[in-house]
C-alpha cells in the first residue's frame, strides 16, 4: 500500500519516478487535475539491450469500447447509451448541435406539409431505447418556433417504448409549412424521473399556500 500524488498522462497510464503504473479502471482525470490513489500496481519491464532510450518499455492498454450483443446480452455500460435503430434509409441519427447542448436534434424522414393553423405527424423512422430512470421529452427547436411559429405536442417517450418515434408539429402561422426529408424538426431531451408508489391517505400535511389555486400567488 502506498499513497501519493501522481500525474495522468494518457489512457490508464501514470508516471512515478520514471516507472509506468497502470490502474485497472480507465476513469482517469485529465492531466490538469491531480488525483490521489491509495493503491496502485507497479508494472516493470526491462527493455532489450540497445533500446534503453527512445523506445516504449511497456505496451499501453487500449481503451475499452462498449459493445452491444445481438443476442440481447448487455454489458455494464449499456445504461449510459442512447440506443437508436434506423427503420429506413431516410432516418437520421439524433445528434447534438454542440458539446453542451441539452437536446438531440430529430430529423424528418418524409416530406410533410403542416397546414396553416393546423398540425401534422412527421415520422423520424427511428426507434429509441431510453435509459431506465429517465424519459425523453420532445421539445420544439427555437429557430422553428421563432421564425415559423412551429411548436410540438405530446412529446413524451417512455423507457419501455420501442415503436417508431413521430413528431406532432403545430403550425401557428397563417401559411403552410413544408418539411423536407432530413430537416431538423424537434429536439430530444433526456430527463431523469422518479416514479414513487401511490399511497391513498385520509389527509395531507398543511402548507402556507394550502388550497390556493390559479392566481393565488399573484399574476
């Protein structure tokens, strides 16, 4: 057992006094953040004569990439993946517009006309397995809402739903809106939820607001 401050260099490899050290887990912070380890395994390997300088002494482990098995067997990392199945060649995989974007863009798989002051169901030709403990909310895209008065409705996908995902578009403008194949029409946001059991009671605890309803706290 030994303790100390070490420096992360790359996938799973650390350096201490010139000796390579390997950690079983690949969850290692970047080189800017020091990490304190309580237990490490030293790995020593003598380099052949004439290769003391400039040649790597230990082969570094390659990162493990989660794999999905066709027989239904799942690994430990499956819960952190958004599994998506294309139902046609026109389907487009959900994609976030930036590294910190909350939503995954959903695209149309068919040309669709949304009539003025009307609505239409736009297919994505995707089936999505939402991670357990979450649900997916289909939200409008800000650009379509502001420029074309487009909104979405009934946007909830449960974790046990495996059918095709469609987007209900509402057109609040006075002109028809044309949707083309590949157009981004909505965004998919994954949100955590709690589902407590239902318990019937005779009374509820009192609060300052009480039974005050619409407008009870002001306009």
